[in-house]
């Protein structure tokens, strides 16, 4: 085994995978960082606090106001989460498509060194796997189709390039 080539593959994979996710966040910045979760504070109990000297009717009225406020809050949160899932579905399609394109480029450009080809192949597979896990809840139909195409391309790649990667021993100089 040629350890230098293995090191090159590892370097490419370790740089490729985070590059993809940082790129996704750069080109699709919504719902990242502090916007990654619904952060509207629920002020229902502050708007409608229980007064110490309320009778049962007053407490019931305050309780109904709090409940109505919480239902409105939950409706806004569900709408936000639905919008976020749709947006992240687009982000997943972007990441998966980019990885598929890289995989196809690597497959059909024969002039790349073996370690570069293998590094890009493993990086695109790892990034696609990571994106699938990360954006699993998006349930993107287009993303699924791209994932299936990536799987088929990976099978084709492995079958076509298997002889180049089975043995990385230095070729004998003639």
C-alpha cells in the first residue's frame, strides 16, 4: 500500500466534506447559526399572568387567554418549521447535485491522479451521506431522485475504476 497516496486521499476527503457544507450555508444562509431554530419567545404567561387575588372566574379567563396565546404561538412555530424544511430540502438538493456532478466529473475525466480521483469519490460519497443524515427530515422527492442517481453513479464508478484502486503499489519501472 502506498501510504503517500492514502494520505492524499485523506486530505482531499477531510477538506472536501466541510467545504460542501460551508458552501451550502454560504449560498443558502437562511436558517443557519442563530436562525437554525425557532427563537420567538413565548410571552403568553407574561402577557396574561395570574394575579394573586383572582377568583375562579378570573383565573379561568386568564387560563383561556394563555391557552389561546399558546395555540397562536404553536401555529407560528409549525409554519416556521414547515418553511425551514422546504428551504433545507432545496439545500439538500443543492448539496446532493453538486456531489453527483463531482462524482460524474471524476468518473469521466481519466487524466486525474488515482489519489485525487479516489479522494473526490470518497469525499462526494461522504458529503452526500452526511447531507442525507443532516437533511433527512426534509423528505425531498427531488433529493431522493438525486440520491438514487448518486448511488447508481457510485456503483458505476466502483465497477469502472476498481482496477485502479485495488492495488496502489508502486508500478515497477521498466
